[in-house]
C-alpha cells in the first residue's frame, strides 16, 4: 500500500467541525477593533530575515532558535514568527507616518516558530494583534489593554488576569541591568545554559526564564530585593502611574508582576500579558507592550507605538470548553417539501435553520432539535392545514402555535433576543426583561421600540 503523508509535526488542520469558533474569533476581531478605530492590514507571511534580526532582536529565542529561514536567489527569507516587525515595515514603507496619529492597524494570520510542540505550543499557529502608532501618552497603553480585554469579553472570556509591568527606558534600565548582574553573579554557575548566555547579552531576559532552578534563584531575598527595587526614572514612573490610574478608572483589573519582561527586545516602559488559569503551563493568551524605538530602528521616523498579539489556538481551547453555538431553529416535520420551503424562507430572513433531510420519525426529529437548536419549529399536519407553526422554546419548553405568515416577520426578533422571553399571539407580544422582571405587552410592530425602551 502507498504510504500516507502526514501533517508536519507541530502543525494542525483546522477541520470543518472546528471552523465555527474560528469564524467567531475573526468576526469579533473585526467588530471590536473597528469600534476602536483599527483598520485591518495583511502583510506577507515571508519577510527578509534581517527584518526579524533587527526588529525582534538577535538576543531573543525567536531569532536565535525558532525561525524558519531559507535562502532563495541569494536572499535570506524567513517565515514570520510574529507580526509586529512586518506591520512596522509596512507602516514605514507605505509612508503611514504622514497620516495623522494615531495610526491603528490590526492583523490576523499564521505565524511560524520552530519550538518543541506541546499543548498550547505549535510550529504554525495563529495570532490576532493590534498595533497603534504615534501616541506616546499612557492613554494609548490603557486603550490598547482595554481593546484586548474587551475583545476577550466579546468572546465570553471574562475570568482572565491582566499582568502589567514597566521596563523603564533604555537609560534607567541600564543601572537595573547592572544590579541584576551583580546580585546574580554568585549564582552564575547554577543558572541554566540559556540564562548564562542572557547574563551577558540581555540580563533583563533572565527574569523571563521558565526553568524551575532559575526561578528558585530569583526567589532568594537579596535577588528579590533588586527585582522589586524601583529602578525606573521619574518620567517612566509617571507614565506607569498614569496608566494604572486609567486602568483603575476603566475598571480593568490588573496585577503588577515585576518578573514580567517579555521575550522580545523591542519593548520599553509598559509591558503586559493576559493569562488564563484554564490553560495549564502555556497560560498566556496575550502579550504586548510599548515599543517606542522600533520604528526608528527599522529605518522610519521616530514614532512611539504600543501593541499586542494573542494566540488564537489558546483562545480556541478556552472557547472549546464553552457551550457550542446552537441553530436558531430546527424544523420538525414529516412533510419534507413543506419543511424545505419553510427553512428556505427563514434562512432568507437571516436565521440559521435546519430540518431533517432524511425525514426520520417525529420524535427523533424533536430529539435532534433539542440537541442542536434554540427553538423547534413544528409543522405537523394541523399546522400545515391551518398555515400555522408551533414554536417551542427548547430551554423553557413553552410552546405556542402562531400563524405562519405572522411568525415569519417576528421570528427573527424573537430568536435574536435570547435574553428576553416573548409570548406570541396573533397581534401582540409580551416582552419580559429578564434582569428587571418587568413585563409589558406591545403590538407586534412595536416590539423593537418596546425592547429598546
Ligand atoms: P510564551 O511565553 O508562551 O512562549 P511568547 O512570549 O513567546 O509566549 P508572544 O511572542 O508574545 O509569545 O506571542 C503572543 C501570544 O502568541 C502568546 O501569548 C501565545 O498566546 C501565542 N503563542 C506564542 N507562541 C506560540 C506557539 N508556539 N503556539 C501557539 N501559540 C503561541
Ligand atoms: Mg515563546
């Protein structure tokens, strides 16, 4: 038999049964980021290797160990491991610094890192991210964090932890770096191999180490004292204080983590991560921060910037544990032609509707409706003769028979408002607000106004 060819290690197919949640994440991204004034940008998946060496930094794991790089016509090309560098390149190359600030760009798409595949870590994975250019004030940092939090909320993910820290500016960080080196010197031989390299090249990144024996060293009193010291200069401290003030005002809950330094070289001042307790050890869904020198380092004008990226596979695994999205209605009928045409009619009105293509027994169809839909739309013999339909709310089991030509106009409102129950009769609807328990009966064509009022 011919040998089958498998998917590459660390990559995955996204199958039709998984795609609904992907569409949901993508649609919400467009909806929420648009609200905050972001425009989508799509940059190439391949870029010059130099972009990442200079943009992400040649002391980072990403550039040192994780890039997929190949040579083509004497040019070194890399599959993007992240997209901030690509967006910054496009920003510069397309003269976007001439646009009035802020310039807000968002993206989604695959990233590639040669890492050890494990739960929450793939070699091809997807990120969605936002980058804001041109604003140095901490309002931008606060709004960037708020955008991420509200995107997560729109997906139904509320119980996440926002961690923040300030890395200061290159000037005030210098002394901090030296102090870190000094206090860790006696432990140099106990540090992991990576940390020994970081010690010289980028001592701040030591604090990001996930190796337990290194983490234990950072717990030592004298080391902790340096880590917890207030090393940032007055201007950076003021920026950080302001950010916290805005987050407090916006009711964004956060905790400060002095060990949060982020894996990339380009950050200054604000860094943040959003973590979930439901993800095991790869618990970060979002990482970001301020990168005021990156645009200049890549050849553009001096432009402050702040941004973040989220791992969509990690979002997916959080969403997967939630209730799947149900159909609006499932038509229960032993008359296939009637069911088919009624389904088409409701679909053309924007509802998600299915019926039993195999025309199985009535009870089997009801079972299927209960499993897959919010409402069973029953077309029995009586209903067909009378031009009616029995609408059964599958969560409350309340059933009402209404005229088919009347229900058609109302059913969309009825089904859309899952947080409101409505009682149907021919001319009026009782609308009950489930948070206040206030109920009122209104004319059918006033339902919209009744809900809004
Ligand atoms: P980690 O500490 O988990 O390695 P990171 O700092 O390398 O994360 P970033 O470069 O900040 O990650 O990327 C932002 C987000 O992208 C992460 O918070 C995570 O959700 C996701 N991510 C990063 N690497 C992977 C990967 N190999 N597979 C799946 N998702 C990833
Ligand atoms: Mg990583």
